[in-house]
C-alpha cells in the first residue's frame, strides 16, 4: 500500500534517479527518499510538482494499493 511504492514505481518507469527527480521539481533527493520510504508524506505543492513533471494525475501520486 502506499504513496512511496507508487512514486518509486513511476520514477523507475521513467528511468530517473532520486537526485534527478528532486532537481527537476526543485527539491532535494533526501525528500524524495523519505517520501519513497514512507517516512514523510509529500505536501500538496510537492505532489503537484511531482505529478506535473512525471506527467501523471496528482491522484496517481497518492494512489493507495490494497
């Protein structure tokens, strides 16, 4: 379940490393890592930036698996 798996899956599908994604959205790789590990939830602003850059709906960033 979780945001972290969804974001990581999308990022890996795009062949991006955390540092590249972070730089593209004006964040840091530690933030992306914490989100992917489930240690932190993305703010709405970060989620919107991620969705825009990854070209997915914001809902996909928050997709929860059963």
